[in-house]
C-alpha cells in the first residue's frame, strides 16, 4: 500500500529560512554541521536504547559541477511517521511565534531536528529524507521545498533503521559540495566523534576522522605526545604551534588542549577557541569559554555540560559557564606554574612573546606573579629590561603611575642614575605596587614628579636666604602660570631648571588649553569647573643651583631682568618637558627672544661706544 | 633608547587596548604629541577618541575638556571635520553635564539651547533636543518640565542622530522611578528585560535600576535574578559606579553579606571616580550598608583599597559609615544649591 499526501506548511517558510540565514546562522556552510548534529543526536538516542550499539555516519557525493548531490546517512534511531508530523508541527509553531522563538531555540530533540533540517534550504532547493525508525513501523519518505510544499509517504520497501538526507546544490552553493571542502568540514565537525564518519566520492571512500586521538578525551595523556598534539592542532586550528598546555576541569566533564599562539596578539583581538559539545563541533569562535586574560592561547575544548544557544554556535552566559571558565583558567594557570617549575626556559620564551597577557594574569593572581615576575619586561631609566635584572641591582624600585609623570622626571632620574620604572603602561603600576606583596626582600615606591626632589640636594636655609629677593621676583613672575620656584641642587649641572606638574595641575593645564580653543560658552563652563579643582594645582619650577647661569640669576636680582629671565627659563623647561604651551606661554617665548636679542645688540653697541 | 613614541605609534597602541584607563592615557599622550608638533588634525582625531573612551570609562571631566577643544576647532574650520561624530558626542557631554555641581543651571540651559540650535542647523530632528531637555530636567529635579519634554519628544520623529530605543526606554524608566510610580517603571522596563531592546549599556544599567521598584512591589525573586545577572555584567567596570550604588541599595535590605562583597569589589573604582554624582550615590549606599553590617556582623574589618584616604580603624564600621555619609551629604548639598531644590538630598534621606 502506498500512501502519498501533498501538504503545504501552514507557515511562511521562506520567511523562516530568511530569519535562519540572516539571524541564526553565521553562514550557509552550517547546514553540514546541522546534518551532522542531527545524525549524532540520532545515534546517541539509539545507543541509549541499545547499549553497545556501534553508530556510523556516511556521506556520499555524486554528480558534477553545479549539480552535485549530497547524501548524509546515519544508522541512528530514525523517525516514525508521528515523529515527522511532530517536527513539522514544531516548525509551524516556532514560525508562528516569530523570530524570537526561533532564536531562543527549541530544546526538544525533535524540534532541534526540524529546525536543523531547514538550514539545508540555504544550499538546496529540495530536501529529501528517507527514514526508518528503530522502533519499527513503515519506512517513510519526506520531500520538502522552500516554498512550503512537502509530501509524506510510506515506502514499499523496508529500510534498515536510520535516516538518509539527500540535497542537490543550488548554483550559489556548489562549492559547499566539493569533495575537498566536505572532507575538511566533516573533519572539523566530527574530528572527535567516537564512531567512523565515512566519505564516499568519485568512487573513493575513506574514514574522515580515523585519527581522532585518545588524548583528547584524557588531556593528561597529551603531555608525552608532543609532535602528535602539535600536528593535530595545526590541522584543526590552522596555525603552526610550538607549545601547548593540557586542560581539565575538576568534574572531568570539560577539558581540552590550550595551544600557545606562536605570535603576539592584540589585547582586543577576538578570541576564537574551538569547542566540541558532546564531541560535535559547536563553535569555532567561542569567546567566552576562557577568561579574558587567556588571549595567548587558542584552545580545543570538549565539554558535555554547557548549554548551547539556539544557533548552536555559542554558549549561554550562565553560572555554569562561569564555573567552567574559571576552572579552565585555573588549569591554564597551573600549566604555566608547572612550566616555571620544570622548564623555566620554555616559560621565558612564552612570556617574552605574550608579556601583556602575562601581566594581566599577574595582576589578578599574586601567586602566579611571584612565579613569573622575573621575566616580565618593563621600561625603566636603565632601558627596556626584565624585572629580574632590575631587582638584581638591589635598589628600591621607584615607579611612576603615568607615562606623563615618567616623561617629566626620566631625564633627571637618568642623570642621577636613579632607577625609575615607567608604570604608565597598562598593568605596570599595579604590578609595581604589588611586587613587595608577591616577592620578599624587594622594595618599590611610587614616585611623584614633585618628589624627584628626594634625589635633589637641599640648599641650606642660610644659603637660601641669599637668594630671597631673586626668588620673590621669580614667584611673582611665575604666579600667572600658577607655578612657583624652588632652589635645589641636582645633576646634570647643565640642566638649569626642571618643571614638574601634579595631577591637579595637569588637569588644569588641559582645561585651560581647551578653554583657549573652545567656544565662548564652553570656555565659561570650563571656567566654572576649574574653580572646583583644589588650589593644589600649582606646578613647581626647580632651579638648579649647580648651574652657572642659575647662580648668576639668583645672585644678582634685578627688578627688570630677573622676571624676564625666569619666564624664559619657565618656557624653556616646558619645551624640554615637551609640554604643549598655551597662548600666554608662547607669547612669553616670542617676546623674550626678541628682548634678549635687543639687549644683546644694545650691549654690543654700548661696548663699541666705549671703544 | 627611544623615550618618545610618535603619534602613530601611540594611536596604534591605543586602538589595540580595551576601553579603560590605560587606553585613555595613551590617547592623552597622543594628543599631547600632536599639540607639541602643531598637528591639528591629529590632535582632533586623538581628542575624538578621548571623548568616546572617557565617556564610557567614567571620566566625564576628561570627555568634557577634550570635547570643548574639539568644538572650538570645529567652529574655526567646519569644513575640515566631520560634524556627525562631533554632534553625536555632544549628546554624551549633555548627558553627563549635571554631574558637575559647579556648572550652574543657567549654563546648562544655555548649552542645551546651543545644542538644539546646532542640531537644527544641520537639519537633524528636534527630537534629540527635547529628549535631552527631558533628561536634564530630570537631573535638575524639575519633574514637571521633564514631563512636558517627555510628551514633546515622543511626538517627534526619530532620525539617525536619535539615541537608540533601548537608551531612550531606560531614561523613560528613570522618569517613572523619579515620579515614584513603580508599576509604570515595570511597564517601561518590560521591553528591555524581555531582551527586545539592548545596546552597549542596556540592559546593564536597567538591571540595577529595576531592583528597588521590584523590591517595593514585593517581587523579590525576580529582583534577585536581575541582581545576580546585572552584577555579572558590570562587575569591575569603572563606568557603572552608579549601578553599584543601586545594587547596594537593594542588597542592604535583602542580602547585606552579598552587599559587602559588592562594596569591597567596587570601592576602588568609586573612590577615584571622576563623576562626583556617581561617587556620592555609592558613598551614600555604602554608609547605609555598613550600618546594617555593623549590627549583623560586629567586628568585621572592611577590606579597604591600599590607597583609600581613611585614617581610622576599618574594623569600626560605624565610624567608617560616618565617613562615607559625610562625604555623600556634602556632595548632595552642592547639588541642592545648584538645582535650587531638595531633589538630590531627598534621594539620600535614609543616610
């Protein structure tokens, strides 16, 4: 008896396919993953019913050019007629509930099966499915088209249990049906499957995943199989790796291999770990499965405890994922710790390549920091050096908390061979502040630009008194720049002055600079803001008593000359410190130069007059 | 050894960093290098980035300063720069303006008019003007004016310069919170909580704002769910200090132990925060929480950040609570003076 019925979906199928391809799936190529997933689910279901059952998946490619046909067959549980009606009904329901229902994902096996099958319409104008349920009943055929029409009939012959899906490529999708492409894709999706996936094409057949390694399920075994693990990583992840760390979580339900990237990565780079859920590839770009700091590795992860999103391409961000993520992070950290213990040179190589990532991790984890601190690179007044070398100098490590502060004091500090570390780059000042907590017998101290004076020699009060008049003239001249003068002795002697700026005065400088350039309205707003900044916003101009010019300026105060000289020294210090000058300061510079030329010429004339 | 990185290096480095203080430092350095070398277009580019980064990392003052500079340059040479980007950031500036009590009411209104005039001149919809009028009126505690502007902006057409629907919806929700109509708050929050509206900062903000309204309506289970999820989304982000305050407000009442976790994890962000309003709210809620915790867990020593400017004993929670409360009240006073009402201090009535 043959029964064939022509039906039409009571749904807008093309709209649904639109939604699937535009919102749910990242590319048409996922149809193959969906078919594999359906096959895997079917085999899993049959294995549960018949323990010891050996599943298999066969894929056959026939035809040429733009008219290739693909058949995907599994020997899983199969579908009864009732099952078919159920998944069709599911599709109907989710289409009526609209896009959100589709994207939220069905959780029942049959629902997922149906939606997964629909993805094939992205590459084929017809889907034919033959199926025989392991529970008995007649073999069934379902033929569907993207316009929503389909037929269901019982077959006369009895097939063996399982499901076959036939697709014929549309011209646009032909390349998804090429032997080589399918072969690679099947390997990606099914590399970890515990039963054979066979590809038949052009009269040749071979098992795609014949080399699914045992150590993937027991990452600890990977330690002794270096060459094999690296080769597998290269084939699957497409990079030539040189190092890896096996990962497992406490429950043993998630594990994998973290391959160390052979090149430095940008902090913002998208993470792209490859994750297998219940041994089927679920994501090639899982970002949230490892902690953020783990950007120096690309991982192969397998898990059976996380919940996929509707697109099956990511995981729901929930407590469970957070737990898995932190456990994988711990495992990675432990791997690095073991490396520090047993193969420090391997770790050193890794740190040099991924310093930023290592610093990020060290900030979060004191023990880890203690372990690797010696190899972390820092910029200092002794050049770019590793922290271990800097510590061996046996001094207090001074550090700044911004690039700006470092710039202000670095030449003075260098001249006095003071060791100062630039803490202005990401994580560096935190690491410096934490160092004494993590490592014994080391002192670090934050240096503020206005503290550079520590390494200045003080001028005794009796001597300072001699300069009293000159300093008063200096202060009143510098008043309008909110700057005050101080006499100190420092090296190098040929540096006449040094300008330092506190945090507040730095904000004020920026504010005034903007105010000068801005519209009237905004200038007045900025004006009202600057009144709110504390009067601590004074900068300091240090006058170097070891410098002959300064000596002369200080010992011969002159109501006319001294203020001008001070102003000139002030703008000169700004230039040396690479500060952007405001209008007032630029004017001082221009006028001052002109005045000095004038005086010089006049002095010349006077001397000629005397002759 | 090269001690100076050049402009391109700095910008490259900055683009490679995630939003945060380090990135901001790089950008400021780049702006400085551009200024010193008189490279105006580069200086402008760096400041565009500063405005955006600072806005989304909790540095409203830095954003305002950089924007002011940009606007002046733009007015001198409008053909040189892209007005859309600049006008878009004008909205961020207006959104943060009220946090600075030094800026008077009149100035705020003047800026709003300037903003409106500019939007008109570029042919953008007036909706943005009324929407920001709505927001600023709320900031000033002027609820009647806010209500008028609310009706007005909803009647106008959206355009590409309008804020996204999720952000607008969040502000509408805030309006009902201020009015004190919790049922309406829930209604306004629905499309966000259902996940139908979202953007970079929504639902992050919403999940904390909704806690107290839910609490008052006795919907604790739902509130707990949003609290956990909301905190997960914002934890450790400098931009959400006010949201931490809202979380504390709720946890004081329902789960002070969890509140203490949130306080210890976020205090380091709040203490150096550039937005005085967010800091005030955080300190106020911290004070309430510490008083409650002193009753529940006497002898507990609060973990304070190393650089926290408090000389007293961190085990004397009542004293510490006083310290936080005093700071919050002093700030509230300033806002009240500027606003000419008790809108802000009434938010802190329980402190």
